């Protein structure tokens, strides 16, 4: 196997060891007991997969539980596949998923392997559903023709989902780390080691030094101080729109950095939203992860048409019903726009 393959496996293992009490021990290739066997192209070519969820035993001598890591597998994907070997199923298969995401079955590949990846399971602890989990599929995963395979019930929440193509999503989320430390009884061990450790609040948990580990939205020795209302980071560009205004990317941000902007345009009863394109300049390459402009004019939740270089200046877009949802990701220095929002009478009301 190549150095890149080995290095990525070591990086993923180290990531688990730094954030949990789980330890990995290297064994010889002829080891006879239960073990995980990492390999590149031997199993199924240029693919990334894990053989089963949780510890598996085999009668075949020296076989091992296989985790395939091709050179094309990102660090985040390797962490994901090791998570399966450790016993963690897909986050989007939780029994409570329908409160958070809406599966678009007509868009999902119709085969047993794919359906199995969306099969539900009962959760084993009280850690809330986590869209940012390393174990969560991206919104286009296992879909036909790269369509959406699911959307979020709250359209704003789609921005929290981890996808490999976006930098910074190649690590365990806070809730992933908490899940692992609960599942492997790390927190119980640390509490026993530090009997006077504090009681953590707001999803915090006791770490290896007997102190509360807090997510980025809280602080304090007990995670008692909230820095924001929710677990997920706040939206920094966009928001609800209920009056006439101009929409454009945040001009105060670094124009070379990728920005995510979302607007939920909400018309009053018997009114419709009308968008007028004043300026539109999105430069290729266009893709669904880092450079796109999506308009949901029929339903704020359901996928809409994604645009890139095909929007004309002066074009007018009318909502099908009352609301329109806009989702933009790009770098303002290279992709920019100005769109005026007006509210007009609904002639059919």
C-alpha cells in the first residue's frame, strides 16, 4: 500500500485516540485473533468501505475485519469507516431522523445496498441527532444523477451537513466524540478517576483530565455559559426576508473565502415574492459544494434549480406559492450578485 494510504489511516486513528480513551494496537499480518485489517486496492478497487458495524469475528484464519481505504479516500471518509468498525452506524439512519431530514426516495438509487444504508436503528443514548456528524451522509449521497437524496426539515439546517469537498469537515463532531466516549465507557472511567469532577451542562461531558468538555457554543467550567442559542453555529449571511430589500453576499467578509448565505423570503397571505436580478456574476467551475446558487421557488424545503452562469441580468423570478428559499455558496471575490426582493399581489388569491 502507498504511503498516502498508510498516513491517512494513521491520521484517522490518531484523531480517535486524541479525543477518546480508545486505543489502537498494531498487530502482525498473521495475527489470529479479532482485528481490523486496513487495505487499499485488494478488496474492491478504488473504494472506501467498512465490513459491518461493530466487532466481527471470522472462522477463517488471520482474516480480520476489513476496512478498505483506497488512495482516493479522504481523511474524513477514513474516520467515517473506522467509526463503523468501532460500532457506530450512520447518523441519518437514526429512528428519529424524520424530525430532522426528509428522504427523497424517488431520487435514491434503487438497490439493496443503498436501501440498507438508510435502514433505521434505535438510538442507545440521549445524544441528540447531529447533522454535522462524520457518520452522516451528504445530501447527494447514494442519489441518482447527483440529485438530492434528502433535504432538511428546516431548510437552513442543510449547511451543517459534513461533505468531504468542504474544508474543515474532516473530523469528528462534538457529538461524535461524546457518542464514542459514552459507547466505550470512557466518561465512566474518567468520572471514577476524578470523583470530584463537576456536573457538566448543555451537552458537556467529563474528559480525561476530569474537566468538562464543551462544544463551541458554550464555555465555563461546567459549560454553563451559552455563547449562542443552539448547538450549531449561527448563520452569518442571510436570514428571513419579509420586506423589500437587496440580497447580496456579505460585503464585510474576506472575498477570497467561501461563504454560505441563505435567505428565506416569506410573503404575506395573498402575496408572492418576486426576485429581480440586478447583477449576477458567478465564475466556473460550478459545483454543488463550493460554488452554486440555488432557488427554491416551489417549496422552501424541497430542492430547487441550481444556477451558476445561466442567470440573465434583469430576469424576474416569481414564487410559485408564498415563499422562496435561496441557498448560495461561493467566494464573493469571484462570484457575486445583487437581487431585489419585492412582494406582489397573488392574482389567484
